[in-house]
C-alpha cells in the first residue's frame, strides 16, 4: 500500500500561468521525491499601474510519503 502526502504551493511567472505552474513543480521537485499529481487550485495575477506584472498559480501537490 502506498501513502501520499498533499501540500499546497504557489508559483509565479512574468510570462504565463502555465510557466508559473511549471516553475513551481520544478522548484518543489528539488526537495520532494516522487511527485505524482499537481492540481491547479487557483489562478490570480498581480497588477501594478493597470498592467499585469506576475501570473500566480496555487497548486495542490501530492507526493509519495517515505517514512524515515
């Protein structure tokens, strides 16, 4: 039987939501092993002076739990 842990992470990009999600998963994979699913939970944008300056994405990430 496998056990998975679920966390939420937030990523950002000046290009797109897709790029923000990709960067977030790539960054998380440096410390999390065996990531299985990244589910988009929320999208938003940071706006300054009526211009989009950052696309942000909140992801729910599941990864295999490996006991010590």
